[in-house]
């Protein structure tokens, strides 16, 4: 009811698995677990003395997955492990359904090797450890339009606002390639090798943390741009932070302005050096002509 206090989370009980002795298989046409939708499940189950192995193949979000799931129900707080690969999956709806994270679109592959232990779902998220790799193509990052931002570089002024540079809920940055590998420790997925290619002007690198247990993000990217409408190039920081449900981008306008000034100074320096070299060549030519008169 509106205004009612949220009910406390209840632990789940897997003690029944300790006496289970099963070696079999199961096929399901469709299944929804923790809001994740799947179809054409083919499941093998082997359980003995509280240890359960469940190899699974299934279709989900226009792709497929092969997973090796394991549960050890002997401890009071069960141990879970999952290892496998997702291929050709649409990550936008998957991330939205699984974690209420609406920040990316695209299709590609995900490799995961994760373990956790507890009898509360919230604690399972905070206890995640392992690795996660993402390789996507032909998608978009939501919340910022880096191409639009780059086009506005030369028009920076004290009245420039982030919205006019392409930062907002309705903005997107299309990419041809998105790669990132995460190391997960105690529910926090850390990344340091982000690579996003958004031709023809933008390449993004970066690193930071995705706190799965607390549903927050704290991430720093470096946007390298070339061949802008005004011929400039440079690098600027873009920060992403906040809860999954209300993520915020922040563009470092100070660093951006400094980058533009640096470009102009370097261009003037190159022009001055070229003029000096040109004058030196002319003087040398005159000297040689006088020498042979």
C-alpha cells in the first residue's frame, strides 16, 4: 500500500537440496527468473549430498547462452557459481530487466565467471566475485551525444551548458564497437580497459566501478576526438556517477576549454615555426646566389 514500510527481506532456504539425489534433464519452452526472460531451455541436473550441478543452454534476448551453474547447499549460507558465455544477446533489455540499468544499447557477447555466497538476494549481489567481459557492436551509449559535444567545442563560453553540448536523458552516442573487462570483488565490478569506437571523430577509453550490490556507478572516461568541424583535436574527461535509476554525466568544461586553448597555441606555434623555416630557406637561397655571382 502507498506509504507502507517495505517488508524486510527474507532469507531463502535450500536445505532440501542436501538430501536430493538426482541425475536427469529438463526442457522448458519459456521461463522468467528474477525478471530475466528466457526460452528453449535445456537443463541437465545432477545433485548429490547437497551439491548441485546444472549445465544450461537457452535462448534469451535474441541471443543464446551456455552456462555451467553450481550450488553448494551444505553450508547454512549456500554457495553459488556460474560460468559461461552469452552470444548475440541484446544487452539493453537484458540490463534493464536484470538490474534496472538503462544506459546502453547493442548486441554482442558476454563472458562471465562469478561466485557468491549467502541466503539473501541483496547479500548475494554484494558478495559477487569473479570476472565479466563485454564485447558489443553497433549500439549506443545513452545520456550523452559525444559527436554533438565535439561539434560544440569551438563555441565554448561562460554561458555554455552541458545540455547544449549533448548531455541529457534523450541524447545518445552511437558506437561500432564497445569492449570492457571487469574484475568483480565483493559486489563491485572494476574496469580499466574500456574502449568505445564511435567513428568518425570519437574514441573513448576509461575506467571505474559499477557497484552491483548498491546499484551505483562511479566511472571516468577520456574522450579523444579528431577532425572536428573546426579542424581541432584533443582529449576531455567525462564523468558518470549515481544510482542505476538516475545516472548523471558531467563534462569537465575547464579541461575542455584548456584543450581548445592548447590546440590553438600549438597551431600558432607550428605556423610560426613554419614561417621561420620559410624565411631561413629564402635567406639561404639568396646567399647561394650571391656566392656564385
